[in-house]
């Protein structure tokens, strides 16, 4: 299951992680977010232990969303060794997210 990331645990869980991270910025009221949510959950199961996969509710965690300039949701950010390396805005097929993940794992 994807980790529930907050303003409090984001640095420790994502930025201080010595691995690749996929972070889904979403909100309860966002229809497209509900469409991509199951894809993020699938990836979290498939890449468990290899990649940090988490979700940030932008309504509950505005500091982290502001820090990364999140203006549209869903937005998925990719981090490698604590550095932002890629961004995907909007709903995309699982293959797009998986392709990006694989390119950063190697």
C-alpha cells in the first residue's frame, strides 16, 4: 500500500531515502486523482521494497504541495536520492509511470 505522506514525514520518508520515490499529490474531491489512485497502489505493491511510493493529500498537507509548486492535481513527482528528477501532471496510463520508474531505478 502507498505510504501516507505528510508535511511532517515527507523529508524523512522521501528526501532522506536512499532510493527512488514516486509521490502522488492528490485530493479527496479530485475525480482524476481517483482514476490514477489505483494505478499508484498497484505500483506500490509491485515495487514494494525497491521504491518509495507515497501519496500527499494537498488539502491536509499544504506546505509540501506549496514547496513543490503543485498547481494541478493529480501531479506525480519522481525523486532519486532526495532530488526531484521528473514530474507527471494529469492522468496517464500505468505504462508511462512504470517506464519513468524503471529509468530511475537502474
